[in-house]
């Protein structure tokens, strides 16, 4: 147990952050509504990104984890939680999400509607997280280097998710495309290379290609530029209400 703790949390001291979950999301919305300095379209977009957070699983995972932490804590109702614990359980969720996408490709789950719906849902969730880090809560990131690693991780997830959608829609010019061919086409589309050996042959395929290019433009423009601007900076002291 001590080995796992040292392996995952490191040898540092606890780094406090505000307890996460529904109440914290409500507090962030209230702060943005009453004290936010953004205006115009940016203000509307920031409010929208915060509000839509409730549709995605992280806030529900945070609430469940906060309940478990309070039950296991020796202190009654602690005000803060160790940011390292928050980072680790969220990363476990990200690994589970990637594992599902890989299984869907390897085990031919892509023929099922539920697998396609989940893949599309994960794409929306990841795009929302990218935009949120760039426009709404990026200044509260746990660590810039960690955000960059997660962005690369998410890049792979979105690539696999679109590969599942290409297979489900049967929109490629290959008669019976394999998972490898779908991933290859997804990577080529994401890189906007376009060799032409595999290409969409239906209207739905064209829509998917346009959607994937749009998602990766969001990745390049909003995420890479934002993270690159923060990497040279030293990690700043965390305020109690900071959020990852």
C-alpha cells in the first residue's frame, strides 16, 4: 500500500484544493456570473462551458469521490482535498475511457449503436474539456505539464473514437474496412494529410470528416497554443478554490 501511495502520489506533502463536485461547480458558476470580468461572446461561452459540465461524467465522478473521501477521512468534514488524489482518480477514468475505445475496435463493438453513441459522447466530452481549459478554467489547471500530457492522451482517444464512427457508419471506400484501416484513416484525417487511398464514400462520411477536422482544429488552436504559453512558467501557488 505504501509502495502504491509513493508510486502514484509521490513523496511530496498534500496539496490542498477545494472539494470537487456539484457544489463546487455551482460555486464556479456563481463566481463567473457575479464576479467574472469577461464580456460579450466570451462571457456567454464561459458560462455555457461551465453549465454544460454537468452533462459530462467528471463532475459526477468528483461528487462520488468526494463522498468516499469524506467517509474515509479521519477529520470531520474537511474543507479541502488533496489535489494529487483528485488527479489520480480522474486519470483512472481517462484510462478506462481509452480502454473502452480500444476494446470497441479490437472486439468489433463498433457494429453496435451503443458503442457509436458512447464514442460520439466521449468526443464531445473531450472537446468540451479542451475548450474549457483554453477559455474558462485553464488558469486553475493542476499542472501545465500534466495538462499537456492529458491533451496528447485525449488526441489518441479522439482518433480512436472517430475510427469507431467510421466503421459503424460504413462510409469508407474499402469494402470491409478493418479496425487498423479505420484508425489509419482517422490519423490521416486528423493530420489533414489526405493520401486518398482511403476516403469517405457517403454523405455521412463527409460529415464525419468535417467534424473530425473541426475537432482537431480546436485541439491545435486552443489547446496547444494555450498549454505552450504556460509550460515555461513555474507552477503557481494554488488558491483554495482552484479547480483542475
